């Protein structure tokens, strides 16, 4: 699981320890720890690893603002209904279409795509 530095120590929490299957945690390092390292090959390698972790998180998190802002889906409307899950499947599928259309147009992330004109 790819997470930010706020999840450091999560593998020690009782609810996580009690899980039957093990989770492979990919937790980002704190900036202070990376800055404290002396310049050299080790620091550059650690920066490259952290950059890869951040790029995975960015790819996964990118559709969420589209669903929240473009489709205005900010809260669960019908508690406990399967309708919520179906709605989210549709929204995330459409978010992927918007991302593709923006990539084809060469439009930056925060600019409207041709689908919205």
C-alpha cells in the first residue's frame, strides 16, 4: 500500500497486526530525514525511490479531484445502498475518459478539456 509519511508506524497498530494477511507498506520518508543525509550516492538513490513512490500515489489520487470537483460528488447521498457504489464506478470511469481526453488535447490538469466546452 502506497501512503504518505503520515502513516509511519502503521504496521504496529493493533487493528493492522490482527489482520490475517500481511500488507506490503510503501510509506514515504519524511523530508527531514532525507535532508539530513550527506550529499552523495545514497541520498540520490533514496530521492529516486521516494520520487517513484510519489509518482504511484499521484497516479492513484489524480481521479479523485475530478470526481469531487467536476462531477460534484462530495458526500454519500444514500446510506447503505448499492447505488453509491455503482455511481462511483461510473464517475471513476468517466474520470479516466476525462484524463485521456485532456492528455490527447495536451491540456494541463486544471484546465477544462474539450469535453466540457
